[in-house]
C-alpha cells in the first residue's frame, strides 16, 4: 500500500487535508468495514459504509499516481484504480475553523494525460494482452460476457467468458443475447434522424409540436435537438416513482403518464436524461403512426439485419438471453427485481456482439441514415475536456484526431455493454456483460488505450 511516506512526508508532518486523504486511502484500500466505519465517524458521517465497500470491490482500491497540490487545507492528487486503467483526480478541502473538522472530497474521472499514456502495442500484442487481462478478470469473477474486436472489416477477436446462467452453470457464448441498457439510445437516435431526413421531424421542433396534448407546457417547449443531446433538463425515469410503478410501465406512453406533469430542470447544460429519450420514443410513434417497437424493428433492426436484437418483455422466454447478476453485499444476485417490464426508447433491450457489428456496418454504409446526417450526429453538443467525454445527437464521443470514436455505453444493476467505433482506423470494439458496470466499459478502455493508433 502506498502511503505519504512514499512521497517523502512522514505521517506526523502531514498537512490537515493531506492527512484526511491518506486516512481515506488507507480505509478504502483495506476493504474492511470496521476501518471504513472509523473513517466515516471522523470525517464523513453521512457516508454509507456499504457504498464504500462496493467501490473497493469494483475498483480494487486506489494507488497514488502523483500529487498536484499540497497546501494546509487543500490537497489534490491523481489516483488510479488498482483493477483498471481508470484515472481520477481527487480534491480534498478541509475547514478547521469550527469545533469539528469539516471535509469536502470530490473525485472526478479524467482523461489520461499525455505524459501518463500507456505504450501502444502492435495489433497482435494488443489482442494477446487483452486476452490475458480478460482471462484474469473472468477468473476473479469481475467479468462475464462476450467481446468482438474488428479492424479493417476483419474480426480479430470474438470470444465469450463466464456463465450466462449461474444457477444452471450455462456458459456464455458469442451468440448470447445480453441486455444492453442505454445502448438502445443509439437506435432511438437513428430513428429520429431518419424521420428528420424524411422531413417529418425537425431538430428545432418542440415536444409540443409532435405530442399535442403534452401536459406540462414548459416541458413541451424543449426541442428535439436538446432531447438528443441531453441538454433539455428532462430528468430521469428511475427512483421511487419507477419502483412503485415498475410492473405497470409497459410502454413509453406509460412513462409519460407518470412523469408528464413535472417541470423541466431550469439548468441548460448537459444532464444525462433517460426521460428525454422516452419522449423521443413517443415522438417517433406520433410521427410514424406506428408503435415505437414496430418502427425500430422495421427501419433500424431490419435494414441492419440485426435478427438477435430487440425489446421483447421480460416475461417472454428467450433461451439465448442471459440473466443479469448484480453484486449485493459481496454476493451475486439476479437482477430480475430491478428490470423494467420491457426495453424502451431510453434502454433496456438486448443484443449480441455480432448484431452490434452489423449495426455499425449499416450505419457506415448509409443503410440507416445518410453520411451527412451521421456526421452531424457525431458533432459534440457537449464536451468535458478534463474527462475527454463528449455527446453528439444520441451518441457518446471520445478522443480526437486518429483516435476519435463514437458509440454508447449502457449499464444498470447486472448489465453493462459498450460499443466504440474508431472511424478513421476502421476499428470496432464491442463488449457486452451480464454483470454490473463497469465490467464491459473497463475492457473497452483497456484495449483502446493499448491498440495501435494507425
């Protein structure tokens, strides 16, 4: 375990903020409830120890990369997860003016700085390194799922790890259907872009232009562009309302009946919104005079030949659909009790790694939308420079120059998937998992940081 002594500072000479950080680091890296309880009692009485244990289990703890600021009441440090390449900037500020030590701690995701870049490998080396890493994660129970990597239209790797069904000890295969969470948003976005090209929807059209009886007039003024880019302040669908009505939320329209009266968030910045994409699903239905599911099946999955992708209800028996497993107090439990009735416009469907590659090929071949429309969707409406994360019109964006990429992640209890497409390299990475996030995301990152950049 790294300590302050590793950076030339003995424990009894630490500044107050520095001392708080290293006590937190020692507690989180211990993975022990009693040590976390002691830290909580001293500095963060509102924290939940189980949440901290979950973080430890997911990350493996943290190691210090470098200290950026060490002032008496302010300490800023770069840390890396032991179980992944993920870097974070942690800021600790301390107020000692009162009787108690008041601590504020912020941990932010950051893009890996150039001086900390991981060495690029040859294609063969990158695949071998990836396989070794995935094997290790699967052996330790931190990955279960399927992977597909292609370059220049040639599949370099297609393989599955772990159990599809833990109770029956059935193994995953490359054909297993995994719940894809918010990856569905790409399909919804493509449907909207198709209808824009047909002149039936306008990017600057308002919700109320298409859903004439929308109950909240202020929300009705939000535009399609802002819905696609998560800048409309439309909010989430999960929480107490969802939990109380989960069994009755069977269609996008049911979510509108539940949430349609609420006001939009007055802030105008990026705020990830599941409800915004539910609204887009209803707009698709209203404009096309088809159900959302019929439209997506006919105009997205059909042309792309995605025959193993869909949003059928959970009570429909699909032998190839993997149950999801969430980690609860250190044990795996099925996520059945958390699932919506069926997938919808914001997420919750299922797919395979092969079908996601077919989706990419259909997009790039112009079978779903024109190249001009696709290019417009990939322009960032939001970009977070420190983390490198951006968002276009229904697609997540990463990187720049040769390494610019688009795609989408999806994740919830017992499910995680990600598609990342590098158009300038003609390279595609798909990882799908039936475990909690970030099981798939971390593997996508692992390969993308090591693959050749040309």
